[in-house]
C-alpha cells in the first residue's frame, strides 16, 4: 500500500471556501474517475490551536501500488493535482506529493 500526502495552505478568509472546493469539486471529481487502485481519499484540516495565521489542509490518498498513483497523475507520480478552482483560493501548496510505503500495521 502507498500513502500519498499533499498539503495546501490558505488564509483565514479563504479557508472555508477551500474546504467547500475540496468537498464539492476536488474529491467528487477524483472519486468519480473510479481509479483502479485508489483505496481511500481523506481530507484533514490542521487544528486551530496549531495554526499561526495560515490554515493548513492535508490530503491523504491510499493507493494499492505506485502504478495506481501513476494512473491517477497521468504519468509523473510526484506531480501535484491542484485543479484551477483550488488554486484560486490557495495561498500556496506542495508542488510534489510525498509517498510512503506501508511496512506493517499494528492495529
């Protein structure tokens, strides 16, 4: 299993708008592709007590293997997927995603 992590940041004024973009455009658009090997797509928002001005979001996608990641990205497995509607409300974002291979599960 491969865990693909990506982060984006926005200001307080655009944080709720970005949250909506994730839920109404980005996630449904990815899920509707019915990608072979995509096992889950989770969205996290950093706790308010840990933020200092910017609002941070993390997406965690779980794939069966790197071939599935490559199918998702269209070839370059490290490339970020940031649609125009997300770019419009983000202040900055990771240019590349990070990938982790599951070594073992304890629970």
